[in-house]
């Protein structure tokens, strides 16, 4: 009997990609996996994945998921030399599902090239850091042809808790950029009020405990409270990646003639954080910029703002 189960490929196992493909493997799906640094993909062999040496070895899969960092990365791994859609033997996946956060312009360019080659392209960016993804609580928003979405949706639903279809073109890209703009603005607001409370002599942990009990609380702030209290900036999402998304989001706003005064200010504060050495740290390290500006005490204050 011939199996009708689609064959799956995964391209890119950084922090987010690793968590996402892990969800598929844990659900019992067979997945072929490639990463630029093979060592980062090797652990998945012990979880049932087939680790391959080249992107072109994924070309025979029915569905290939992609998770890379930038728009240029997306173009390279799909259309560049040795890319998924650049094989000389005519083998190409039926559907490419890109879960990266990239510009709508690059997404449209890649979509057009894929369509010309007979491959469906679904943009399906994800909300949630690697820990959230691993817990099955991520949210995904997809756009592309409805038939491609219907085909891929069961796998997206395995990766995340919420899956939303936004339209036939690049709508999901804008949804994700709006989400990340709001995330950056929210974090800046959080670190400002935390700093004000500290400067007035309030224990940082106590203020956050209070905030988390009010109607203004959110699951995200609750989960990140221990990191903020301890000033633990091990990355879930780096300040540099947040700047990239603000670059894209504000570019989309300019193209649509939408003023974004608050986001524009936060963009500059993200740049300050990068300039002060927090590029590769978690973006919650924006607190350090605010704390320094307010002349708060050293990092070992144990959650108590010093004056």
C-alpha cells in the first residue's frame, strides 16, 4: 500500500527552529532536517529525525518548513546557489512554509519565484519564544493560497496552540510585524514603570508581584518576571532581532503612510541598548538602558532599586 502521508523537511534549527521541529518530532512525524551548522541539527537524529548534509536533500519532500533570521537568509536558502528551489534535477517540494519574520517585499519575491517553479508558498510566522513553542503555546498566522494552508494546517496546529489564516498574499507578514512592534513598545513601557518604582525605593520583585495581580497582568510578563528581577538576559529573542523587526515594521508603516510616533521612539531606544553592548542579549535587557539613565544601583541589587 502506498502511503499518503506527506513527507516533511525542516530548514533551520536555531533557537526557534529547534523548538518548532521538536514539536513535530514529539508528535511522531518523520522529518528530514538541515541546518547550516550541522552540529546544531545532530541532536534531532536521536529524536527520530534524518539529518541531511545539503538543502537540496530536502527538495524531494512534500512540505518543507523554513525558519531563518533575515530576509536575505530566506532568499539565499530558497533561491540562491544550492537553495531549495534551485536544484538542477527538477525536484522541488509541493509547499514551502516560511515561519521566519521577514519583509513583505521579500516574501512576495520568493512567493512569485516559487509559484513560477510550481511550488506553493505559505508565509506562517510564529509568535512565542522557544520556551513558549516547546510548551505548545505558540501562535501562528498564515497567508497564501487557501488550498496550501488547508494542507499544512494540521502541522501548524501541532507546532502551536493558535493558528489563524489571514489572507492569500502577505497579510501574515504584516500581522507578525505589528505584533513585534507592540511587543517592543510594551517592554519599553514595562521597564520604564519598573524603574520609576525602583527609584522611589520600591523592591523590583514586589512591584512586579503587584502588577501581575492586576488587570494589567499578562502571561508574558508573569513568565518573564523572574528574569527581570534577576537581570538575567540569556536570550530568548535578542535585541538585535527586535531591531530588525522594528526596521521592517516601521518600513511597512511608512509605505502605508501610517504614523508610528511611539514605535519610532522605541526604535531609537532599542538602538541605544545595542550601542551599549546588549546586542546579543535578550531584548528585556532594555531595562539596563532605563536603569542606567535613572542612576539605579548595580546588577547585584537582588531586585531592590538603590538610589
